[in-house]
């Protein structure tokens, strides 16, 4: 019974036996980050976003002082 209560206490206080991520978790995180980077690259280099950025920068540079 003492072991059960110590595990419950560790779970509630956040003190568990997990020291970090395992190799499979690192692999999944890396794959997810690469997929996000690829999607972000496609969005940023798209014609619509490129035109909007050029327009915004052009308007900012044409502001009279």
C-alpha cells in the first residue's frame, strides 16, 4: 500500500521517473518540425505572400517625412 501512495504522490507533484524523451519521440519531433518548415517555406515563397510583402515594404518606404 505504501508503494501505491508514493506513486500517487509522485504523479501529483510532477516527480516521475521520466527523465526525458526517448529516441522515437525525438524522431517524431524532428519529422514534425521538418514538415512544418516545409509548409512554412511554401507559404512564404508563394506568389500571394510575396506580392503582399513587396507591397507592404513598398508602402513603408514611400512614407513622406
